[in-house]
């Protein structure tokens, strides 16, 4: 029934927006590429164990890179597996990696570079960075002809909406997980509260927010 629904949705033209003939020809090729990629990622997931090596680090980063969607903060929920499932990092090391990712230039995904370096030195940093970015390039190439059409079909609209909601849930989960390790006394709660208020009111740069948080923490814990 699922595949029948899948076929019917993609082969039924909507009066408001009919796909072009070229897009209908490219669609099967795109689906084949995505199915092959899905099989590769499933194989990588099976081969990933708790032992630390360049291959295991690469396979983990490839899996995360293929599933990462939305804001970079969704990444935190995936990186939590390095603590809970694989035991490659401690909770404090993960928090330090996220902090490094915030204060360095570029997106939060640079935390993976720091984690790779922490685990396996310079080779780990290089392999981790390339592996987590590679799926984005592969999916961009595979979906280039499909993405503009996705809003033309009801089931893909529902799929995208569901993914957006899931991304928010993942970020909320990451927030709750990290809160247990960081919001440990009244000083940290006060800093978090003021950071939220300032961010909602003035939308300050993240680097400036981190700097103000560091200064506030130094003052509160010193006196």
C-alpha cells in the first residue's frame, strides 16, 4: 500500500502545478541514487562499533551528515551518541567541543573537527570534517532536479513539514540533555536566563553572547 501510494502521488499531475517532462525523466534516476546512498549509510551504521579508529569515526560522521537537517544545533543531539552509546567522549568533553564550535569561525559543525582531533589527532580532525560534509554534497547533486518539485506533491509537503517538526524536537532534546550538565546552580541559571532575554530582545552576535557569558560567569563565581 505504501509503494502504491508513493507511485500514485508521484505520477498524478496536479492542475495547479504540473511537473515538466524533463523532471519526470530525471525522477527515477534521482530515486535510484538515493536508494543506493541509503543502502551505503545503512551498511555504515551496521559496521560502526564502539572501537575508535579513523574508519569508525568516518562511518559515524557519514551517518550523522546524511541525517542532519535544519539548524546546526540538531547536530548536538546526534553527537550525544558519542557519550551515551560509543563512550568515546565524556559529557564534559562534548560540552567543550560544542563551546569550541561556537567561538570558532564557521558553523557549529566545526565541533566535529575538534572532536576528531581530540580522539585521533590531526588525521581524526581531517577525516571527521570531510566525512560529515560529504553527504551534503552527494545529496545536493542527487536532489538538484527534485527539490524544486517537492512542494508540488502533497505527500512530500507533509514529509518536509514532519522533518521540520522533528528537527525542533531534536534541538529540544539536546537542550534538555545539556541542561542537566550545565545548569547546576543559581549562577548558571541566572546566566542562562539573561542570555535568553538578551538574545530575544537584541539578537546579539553569538560570539558577543559567549564573551558576555564568560565575563558574567567570571564575576559571579569569583565574588
